[in-house]
């Protein structure tokens, strides 16, 4: 995700965008991990606009795609409530 200079506010900070997309992908692969994001957390995560970096539209589309996968994992019962996992569940 390299980005050329774009009009102000139409790109995201490349480090932040890469980190968030990696965390989201990890959350999709391991939805029961206690540090996994849920779809709402992913969509609400603030990213810093900047002049150069990945285009906002592309990042936003990828965030939406990953959020839909996370919602599917939750609907399938594959995700424990945030902050819990099978090892620390008491019920």
C-alpha cells in the first residue's frame, strides 16, 4: 500500500492504515483471541488523514470487507465476547 501525493485528507497515514488492516485480518483469522477486534471497533477506529499514503476509499472498502467477515464470524458463534476466551470463561 504505497501512496502517491494525494489532495489533503484523501489518504491515510500509511503506518496506521497498515497496522489496522493487519490487526483486522488477524481478528478474522482468530476471532476468539482476546485482543481481536469486532466489526464495530474496526469501523470506529480513528485513522489520521495525510497527504501521502493509501487512498482513503481503498482502505475504507477493505475495512468494510473485513468488518463483514467479522460479523459473519460472530453470527456463526465463532467469537467470544470481547475480552474473554475459553480459558478465562467461568460459565
